């Protein structure tokens, strides 16, 4: 499964969205992102959600699914 699909699954039940940090933390807990450096995981989530505006809506550090 692609990273953006995992992010979508997390955000599906969070209509108000989540911070990039919280999304990265959940992905690390699920074992989707296995890097020991949390800043790398944070950057991966930040980059993926920033580069996919057709799926994700960004407001600062907060991400939610587009309607």
C-alpha cells in the first residue's frame, strides 16, 4: 500500500484533520514508516501531503482529506 493510502486511512475518521507530526507518529506506531529518526518520517508525510493537493488539504501543519 502506498504511503498516501495509509495517510488517507488515518484521516478518514478525522474530519477536522491532524497535524503532520501526529500522522507520522501513527504511521510509525503501525510500522508503516520504520525509520528510527522521527524527523525523516515527519518529512515524508509533509512532502507526500504537500505534493498531492488533489487528495489532501493543507493549512499550515494541519492536514485533512479534501471533500
